């Protein structure tokens, strides 16, 4: 079931939800009622009920670790800021396919077009001078 619809995944809220479930279970509520109140599956509540309390607060990051280091991201920002023509493209503006080719050539990373778009958006929003792109 994951996070309730419309709620973004973040580690502190996952930890808080697990601990809230444990508190409700310790108060004597049935697992089905805890699941309803927290809007999670009964299977999750059952799993949390079997875990020791100390392990409920240790929520690990979801997904695979990024292959793209901070240093590589900074290098990519510099390459993007220099413009597509300096990277060997004829276009005056960066496109997702061009950025994808740049990632493959410079960093040997093979990302989908959707992932490249997300990466570029994140880099632009986190960059202090987004006018460079």
C-alpha cells in the first residue's frame, strides 16, 4: 500500500507512522483498527507488530543507491552551463536526448529519457544560478 495517496515518501514520516502503529497496538487496539486509522495495509501492521520497537525507528532509504556522485553532478552542471555547442551538439538549447547522450559519453551512465528529465529538473532547482541552463 505504501504511503497514503498524495503523500510523498519521506523517512521521518515512515518512522513516525511505524511508531504510531506500535503505540496503538500497545494500547490494545486490534491490528485491523490500527491499519484503518493509519491508512495502511493490515499486513504492514502485522509485520510491525512482530518487529522489536527499536527496529521500527530504523527506516532505511528506499531504492538503489545513486550511481551519480556529487562530484559528477557538479561536473555535469559545468558541462550544461557551457552549453550544448561546447559539448559537440548543433543545438543552441539543451534537449533531453542531447543531455542523455552527454551523460552516456561523459559519465557512462545509461538513463531513460524520463530519468534524465527528472535529473535535469533537480539540478536546475538545486542550482543557485538556474539561468545557466
